C-alpha cells in the first residue's frame, strides 16, 4: 500500500465501527473525517 502525504485524497475504503457496522469513505462525503489506526493493536509486534 502506498504511503499518503498530508493533503492527499483518501483512497476508497470500507471499515467496521465499534458496533460492527460497515462504513465507506463515501458515507462521509462533504464532511470532515478523522481516522486513527492502531496498526499493531492485538498483535505481538
């Protein structure tokens, strides 16, 4: 996966929320969105 830089457009994605409901980037069209990832959550690394 390519690394994004500040100001780059977000790639299309689908992710589940804390209630296991799926969401896509287009669900937030026209609104500001902040995503925070925990890349090593629940892993030994």
